[in-house]
């Protein structure tokens, strides 16, 4: 709603008053009553009677045109100063109030508000300021509640959390970290490196490496497994480092039990699929021999042999996974390596290989690539779309196998590298698990990702060092 008495109208009225006052002052100085007053004073002081001619001549004689204007100017300046103060008084009060409000906001105090007793634009500005303060107070309250909730969650999480500043002093630590490093006492302000001096050596070296790690340490007479995650970032413009220590012992134990159960189910299923027909065929062969129908025995024995060979290959695959030898990295020339790989599987080289030789165990990596390329073909991808890419990025070698099949769902991507996990009816679940085992034995890692436009990309990231 538009205010009735605006600042513009107030200023117009003040200027009108000033103009009227100026006219009255000029008339008073030049016409009446100042000239008459001056004449009266002169007559009273000199004790001479005033004639009409004297009365008429005295004002001009004593004041003149410039004298009258000078007196008017002085009086008008005084009047203008008073009117300016009167007109600017509410603005000055509002500016001082806003200055105090800004200072309070700067100090984090949003409880400051200004009383409203005006109906003009200044009153509207005050109402908008108070509404802003109310909004800031509500947002601050919500932030405080969220911070309390977040702090409660972080403090009570079983993951030990330590936040250090640029000089390595602890800026924040939760309850789990206090129990892990300082027997439950506060860690804030302490040197984290000094705290790690009393920690197990494996834990200290893992933190000093600055990278994520999965490690086992001896604590309180038992072995504990930790997953260490480290991240560097800037907080309020200053560098900080966050370390997360997650105890994995119980989880790994549960996973180990679940894995063994899965292994037993897979092996039992495969053994039953082979032993049941072998037992049935052996009984049939015995009946045929008893009846003298010897011409059918070769087929029976051939089927038994086929099932036995399948069972042997199945058991051999599990044995090779369990007895994977330590890799022996050597310098590998790409031309010869790719020619040997082409004898076992079909692929299209997406880009020329690096000029420098790679450093890895050629036999093991070749087996990994054979499995990955075979999986790419089995995905239903067009043969020409199964590609192999070899890149050298810094001190890391990247070998990628890509296809244009259906890709994997998020659930399958999360579990595809686990041993014995397979979406195929006759799959053993060892192909990708073996690739992961061999790559991690080289000090690298395996990444799975769906491609834009469909398909899957499997990346081997191998660190490169001087061959032994």
C-alpha cells in the first residue's frame, strides 16, 4: 500500500515553508518591521524628533539593498539548517539503527530489530529490514539444529574421524577416534603425528602415505582390520585433511562366512550336476554289460569321461584362483604381447599402444585380458565393438576393454568383482574376481563403468615402476 505522507511530499512541504519564510524575512528586513525598529532605536539614542523625510531616508541610509540581502541570507541559512535537520532527523536515526543492525549481523547476532512508527518509505524499509532479520534468525536456528544433529551423528558413529589443520593439529575428532588414539581423552589441539607415534606401525605408515588403504594391525592382543580413507580439502580458506578409520574385522568376518557358504553352494551344485549323471551312467553301463549289450558301452563311457573332464576343469579353476602365484613384473614389448593375445581372442585395438614397454607379469595380465574380452563377446556386443585401449597416464598404465552390450545395473556393478558372483546360469563368478586379484597383486585396481550409448568398460590401472 502506498503511504499517504511520502518523503517527496514532506520535502516539498519543507521547501514551500522555506520559500515562504524567505519572502517574509525579506519583507521584514526591507519593509517592516526592521526598518522602523532601527529608526526608533536611532531616535531614542540621539533624542531627536523624527520627521517624515528622515523616516523615509533612514532605511536606505543604514541598510541599503545589499545590507538587506545579507541579513536575509544569514537568516535563511539558519532557517535552512534547522529545516534540514528536521527533515533528515528520521533518516539519520534510521541510518544509525541500520549501522547497529549490520554490526550485529556481522557478529552473528540476528536478534536486532527496529521499532516501526512511520508510514512512509522509511517505515516500509524498516519493515523489510525486520522481515530480513526474522528470516535470518529462522535460517540460523535451522542451521544450528542441523549442526547439532550432524555433530550427534558424527560423534556417535563407529567410524573414527579425525580432522587436522595445515600444521597437523587435530581440529575435530569424534568419540571413536578419542578411544582409538588417546584412551577416550580429548584430541582437539593435539599434534596428530605425535599421537600416531604410539599407534601400530602399519597404521602410522598408512596415514603417512596419504592414500586410502585396507590394513590389519595388532591391537589389544588381537588382529584388527581397518579401512583408512583420507581426503584433503579447504575449510574456511585453509587446508585441512580428513582421516576416516573404519573397523572392518566383524564385517569381513561376516563376508568371509557368507563367501564360504556361497562357495560350498556353488561347488555342491556343480558336483551334483556332474556326479549324478556319472552315477546314473555307471549304473546303466553295468546293466548293459550284464545284458551283453556291449555296443552301447562306448557312448556311456564317453559321456562319463566328458562329465569327469568338466568337473576336473571346474575344480582346476577354483584351485588356480586359490593358488595364484606372486606376479613377476618385467618389461613387456607391446607388439609381441598383442600378437600373442590375438591368438587367443578377437578384439579391435582402439588406439596405438604406448611406445615405452609396459611393466607387469605378461602371463597373468594376458589371462585377465582373455577373460575380459571373452566376457565382452558373450555380452552380445557386435564383434567390431569389442575394443582394447592401452594408455600411459603419468606413472600409471591403463588397459581398457570395452563393448557395446547391455552393460550392468547398479546392483551388479557393486558386486561384479566379488568372488563367485555371476549373473550367468553356468558362470562360476571367477572371471572378474580373478582379474581383480591379479590387478591388486600388481598394486593396481579394477574399475567397472557403463558407457554412454550402452556397453561396459573394464579398466585395469597398473602402477609402472622399473622392472625387477
